[in-house]
C-alpha cells in the first residue's frame, strides 16, 4: 500500500551527501595544489585557498542545510510515533483541502488538509496535515479526520489522514 503522506527525510540526506562530497573535493584539491610543484609559492597559496573556500564553503553550506532539514523531518516522524503510542486522538471536522502552491515536489504542489476541533471549553483549534500526495476528500468518511494530540500540550499534534481512511487505498 502506498502512503498518502510525503516523507521528506531523503532531502536532508541528499543535501548532506552533496555537502560532504563538495567539502571532500575542496580539501582534496587544496592538498593537491599545495603539494604541486612548479608553482610560485604565492600562487599555490592563493589558488589552493580559492578552491578550498569555493568547494569547502559550498559543501559546508549544503551539509548544514541538509542536517537542519534532516533533523526537522526526523523530529516530525518521532512526534508522530510518540503521539500514536502515548497520545489521545480526537475527530476533527475537515475545513479545507487545498494545494500548497508555495511548494513544488516532482513538478506538483502537494495537498494540505486543514481541520477544526471545538474543545469542550469552547475554544476552536485548527490543525494542519503534513503534505499529501493526493486529495483524500473522497476517501474520508463523514468529513472527519483523526488528530493525535499530546495529553498535556494540544500544540503537539499529528493529523492522521492515512489512519482516517476507512479501507486504505492501493495505487495501481
């Protein structure tokens, strides 16, 4: 069965890998130029520092961005696992299912589901799902979705679109 939510951890791994490659290339070229004979002493220093700064700087930036994204997406995955094991769930009414046009994945904008829950104390809470591959509107029954919440902090939540679909779905 194919998942309806998008797992974006691969982006962090890809950027980190590219960063390590560029950083290694910069260090390798630096060492090669430093040990190269036939260049004037001043030329070797400037040329080696330019390559180290260019490749190493790009590598350092890519690795840092990759680690930040990887940590962020891993945090969301751990939050989902913790809430489904320890949290409580509520059924929230679907307010809107729309495309997030500010994000493009494989040439398409992912769907985002927004739902509302009215607590017994009268407060209304709006929850937003992770990015979705498909519009799940036809697969959800009664226009409701399961939302896992932390017992002590309602700001810690996970909109479980896949768990709310009655029979699951299989993409052919």
